[in-house]
C-alpha cells in the first residue's frame, strides 16, 4: 500500500493534469468566442465568455488545492 506522501503526490499530479486540460479548454473556447464575435453571433459569444469565466474561477481553486497538497 502506498504511503500518504505517495498518494498526495499522485493526487497533486492528477489535479495538475486536470488544470492543464482546463487551460486548454479555456483557450479553445476563447478561439471559438472570437470567431463567434467576428461573425455576428454576439449572444452565443457572451455565453462562451461566461463559460470561460467559470473555467478561470475553477482553475484558481484547483491551483490553490494543488499548492496545499504539495505543501503538506
């Protein structure tokens, strides 16, 4: 059975990968939002911006969790 430190490292590593995915999704949504705005679909673009704001907020919480796990 792995010790607590090994579990913490694995958890932090997994969260870090999820955070990278979060950033990639945000970048993709940003590109789509730009295209939507340029093509006159402002209402849908506004919804995409809202989704990006949620990703950013959650990314901050994930980052804080990763830091707590790595420091313990």
